[in-house]
C-alpha cells in the first residue's frame, strides 16, 4: 500500500497530517491543541477533519 498523506487544516491552522494505512488514516498532530488526536486512526479523511474542527472549537472557547 502506498502511504498517501493529507494535511488537515482548520481555517488557517494546520492541525496535522493523516497517513493512509490499512484500515483507515492515522493522524499526526501538528501542535498541542490537537495532541489528543495524535496517532488516532480514523476511518476517513473527513472523520479526521471533523475531529480536528471539534477539538479546535473546544480549544477556542
């Protein structure tokens, strides 16, 4: 399997990257705000993006 990588951004903030693996996409956090998502495997890129947006939204409150 080729390791496809995608950058996950929330607005103008880079949340991290996801790398395609067997069974989904592993998230690598780009900063402390997104650290709870680090190494989590998501079923899709959209699921990883959604989780990053939710984490960022909670952080900004």
